[in-house]
């Protein structure tokens, strides 16, 4: 018997009312009832967090962080075709790739991609791919590095000043996650320009409500003990969010006519990227939380679940309408 076990075996927990004794084991502590409850609650919370993280990985999947660089809004400088290519390249970056574009499946999984690999992935000619990558390098969205083993070959990686799949380094920076699963889903339902324009809306994505607004960092939690939805019902929050209209969306992505932007909005609705609420001349645009996300939580809070349900109901409605036809 170990020394610690021997010392514990000499002691018993005595109930002075009943006279009953209980053997004290390693790890036992004498605590107040309130402390015991608090500790139990903490264990339950940790257990729930692990469950939420697992669920989050299933629903939201892996992601790339679009950093809200306060010195330069690079996503506003990119053309729509450049944004489209960049979003496609997000799928070539993994948590372990250190921002390098790598093969994500097959025999070469995890290996860095060269120009030929990227051109095959994008389904474009090498000359066209070289031109596009060169533009993104010039704008500093991508970084180009020589292969140390072959000076004629280049590797590419996301510039972490603006985009990264790596874990945070402890610095408090603002960013919006763009999730692979949903991004891939809407990709097939949008044309290149509509798809690329999604990157342009990053700065207007409200971190608590998922609305597209002019003040996306405004805290609506006046009463922290209430849910986001209940806080939005408070009189103080009635006019605090400056919701964008279609004209403002058009300005953000550089479109000048209302007909074209209406086509974009309709496409986002059909693709399940946006939910649009319209009353009279007022618009409310909500982005799917599994496409973009800014909260510290894992997307399993009641408000986020409710938003997901609304998107799902709209999708079910579309499917039923198709069957009737």
C-alpha cells in the first residue's frame, strides 16, 4: 500500500448524528453544499461545451477566419472574380497546413500545391491561374514562396494579416469565420460574381444577430441575462441597428443598377445564404450562421438554433413548391 493510501485508511468520515462512518478516498474533499453544487454545475457546463463543440464541427465544419484588419479592408479592394477565386482557395487550407494551399484528399493529402495543382483544382489553364494568383499576390491576399527544393516551383499561402485557418495566438482581433460546409453548398447555386460578392459583406455582418448592418459591432445585449431575441424586443434596441438596404448592398459590391442587385439578393435567398425580410420599403438581411459566424460560442445557443430553424423551414417550403410543380 502506498504511503498516501495508508494515511487515508487511518481516517473515516463520521456522521455524529447517526454514528455512521464512511471511508475517505483519494480525491474526496470536505466542502459546503453550495460549493459542491457549483462544482457539479461547472462539470456539467464543461460536458455541455464538449458536446456543443462536437455538434458545431458537424453543422459548421472547418473554417477560414477573415481578419477585420483595421488598417486595410482588403476584401473591398478585390474584384468579384478575385474574391471568387480566393473563396475557392479557402477550401485548400486546413488547420494543420499553416495557411499553405495544400491537397486536402487523395495520395497527396497535406502536401503543398504548386501552380499546376492549383490550376487543376480551379479547372483553369495554367496561364490563367498564374495570372489570377499573381494578382492576388500583388494585392497581398496571397504570399508566394519558392520551393526550396525546386527554384522553378512556387507554393502559395494565405496572408495571415487578412485570412487564416490557424488557431488564434491569444491576440484579441476581430474576425469572421467562413465555414467550408455551407460555403461549398451555396457555391454550386451561385454564379462566380454572386459567390465572390459574399466576401464583400464580411465587414457588415453583425456578430450577435447575423444581420447585415452599418454598425456590425454594436452590442445589443442591454440585459445580459436575457437572450439575443429578448434583447432585440427591448425599446432601447428598436432603432440601434442600422440595417442595410438593397442600394447599400449594391454600393458595397460595386453594382450600380437595382435590377442586378435584386438578382443577387434573389440568388442568395434561393441558395440559402441569406434570409430576407421585407416590409414596405424596409429590408432586413440575415446571413446563415453556418456560413458566417463571429461569436465566441459554438453556435448552439437558442437564438442561433432559432435562426437555423427559420432557414430550414424556408428550404422545406421551396422543396414542397417544387414537388407541386
